[in-house]
């Protein structure tokens, strides 16, 4: 989640404008996509690592399958 937090923090100063809100939204969506792709890859290639983060294979696949605008 560090990418998502970083995107929000970097854009926080610019959210007073519509363009700022749009930029923030796009950055959040990009960060979510990257995180979900990594989680999906982890679920497929290294299922034993999912146990380290306390997530089942099905939970990881379900999270990775979400659309980028879904929280």
C-alpha cells in the first residue's frame, strides 16, 4: 500500500482544483492496478508467500480481479 499512500500524499496539495482531483484519482487507480497485479502474480507463482501476509489463494485472486476503481 505504500505506492497508494505515496500517490495520495504527493497529490494532496493540488486537490483544490478539478484537475488536481482528476490527477489524484488517476494516480490512485494506477497504484491499485500495480498492487493488484503484483498480488495476482503472487497468488499464481508463490502461493506459500500468501500465508506470510495472512491471505488465502482465493482472497488474493478475488482482490486481484477487482476493477481499478473498486476500493
